[in-house]
C-alpha cells in the first residue's frame, strides 16, 4: 500500500497527467521551450518530459541529488546538494538565472519543480554569502521551523526564489510542481521560483526572530533589516509586470499518494478510510494525537480496516542520534499500539529518505514493544530524547527501505487493523 501510494506520484505519471490540462498543453506546444527541472525528482521529471512527443525543446537542465537512468544526453545534468546547499547549489542557481535570461519573448520557460529545490538551487543576494544562508537555514531547522517559515526567509535571501527566476524571463513561464508542502502552496514549493511572492521582508524578519533570533549572523539580520526599511527591493508581488506571464500548476500531491494507497488497500479487502486533514506538528506529539483520532473514527468495525493519512511533521533536534520525523512519529505510538491486537502502522517519507536515517521510515505493530524488550532495548522515551529513533527500529528489522523514489509529496501513513 505504501509503494502504491509512492508510485501514484511518480514523475512519469504526473507529467502525463499535466498534459491532460488543455491550458498547459496549449502553452507548451508550438513554441520553443527552455526547461529547468529542479528538486529531488528533477532527473526523473526531466526524463519524462523529454520523452513527450511534438515538443520543441531548445535547452534543458536538471538540478538534483541523483541522476535518473533514463535522462537523455540532451538534458544537462547538474548534481547539487541537499538538505543544505553548497557551492554546487550556488553554481546551479546562477546557471538557472542565465538560462531564464536567454528565453525570447515568443518562447516559454518551463520549471519542473519538486521538493528539495530550495537547497539544490541557491544563489544568495548581494550582502550575504552562501555560508551565511546555510547557517541561517540550519539554525531555523534546529529551532523547529516549519517549511513556510523556512521558505519565507529563503525567498528573501535568494536571487532565484520568490518569483525572481520568472522575473528574469521575458517569455512565458510555466511551473509544474510535485508538492511536498501541506496545502500545496505554490509559493512554498521550492520557495516558489516561478510564482509571485505575497510574503514581505517584514514576514522574513518575523520568521527569523521566531526561529533562532539573535543567534543568526549579523550580515543576514542586516540584509533583512535593509529590506524591511525599504533599502532593498522586495520579491515580485502578485500583479507585478515581471511575473504577469507566469502560470503554475500542482501536478502531484499527497492527495494523489493517498488515493494510490487507498486503491491498493481496497484491492486487498480492506475498508479504506482516507483522512484528508494533514498530519502536522512535532512528530512525537503528533503521533499519539493522530492515533487517538484514528481510533475514534474507526470505532468497533467488524471489517478489516485501513486508515490512510499524510502530511508533514517536524522534529526539534536536541539529541545527537540518527532518525527522522517518520521514525519518531512511529516510535511515539509504539507503547499505545502494544495494547491493540492485530494492528500495524507504517509512516514513511515519500522521497525515501527520512531525516538523517537513510531509510524512508518505520513500521510499528502490536508486537513491537515486546520484541524490543526481548532485544534489550531501552523504552521509546530514551530514544526519542536522543533523537535516535533509527537505533530503536533497525535492530528489530522494522525500518522501511524504499531507496530514492524520484518523487516527494511529504509523508504517508497507513494503519491496518485485521
């Protein structure tokens, strides 16, 4: 069921779905196309798009973490860095700006966007270095910043994000995005390089104060202060002429992944219940609250039941262990599930990589606590306190290994009651 959910948002499938939109098909056919694919699914999205017939692709680049086997030689491959940018990310950002500036007025710039783009394509604004931007991102993430706060700051510290990439193009800009953001906000996906930005320098200042405060570098705080005081131009806003020719669509999201998992569950004889509300918040707190809601919703059903949910939680890192938000989410309910017979739950990151763990997530079931005790493991609270959830599940063989999936729509949970 997990694999079916991930497959439902695979690059080839979502690119094919995009061409069923007549507005998109009209813009992309009959004119020269310049393609920038960026994100964890960049290579796969670029390969799928390049395989589409009857398109006049003038040039194409793909910026990502790993190359796709099907990427044609006509697509320039740029390997970059995630979750934090490095010199390759800055070079990739500058290359993207150069490509956008070369698009003619009768042509189109196509941005194929997926999760991770914020780090993979990073070109800091004048006044700060890439190291300053990296330190700011690290500090905000360690302070528990959500994706919206992170991207508000990233947009304002970047030459490409917050619509600035689209503003560099005098032709039409089309963004097709696989969404890893709860709510599918196109301004937040990859920090919105191809869409106007409604947030302001003041919003960026507030996010910086909330997550890290005075611990941020003097140069970053100085640049943001200059923006707030009107001494630096803001990102292009809705209605600004520089982004008047920009259009954008979400072509894959967590809702599509849940539908894929739902169909697989129904095909295996389960009564499938899809929970549309996003699972968010601190992972170790969100897990027990989620389980309480699920139990109340199921009641005392005589059937086999599958509950499918999705979203994206956060982890406030205070320990030095190895783990991720899905591993912590699963570990936080291990004790409660132990009292429920014939119950199993998996929580995974659809990109296949959960935090620092190198795995997608974990499975927890009615036997987890008993098996952990037999293996001599400390109680779950010990591992949660150290942010070391991988060390709990790995000895039990209960981590989920998917490898890199060439997609990313946040997290997916499936709970089964037989």
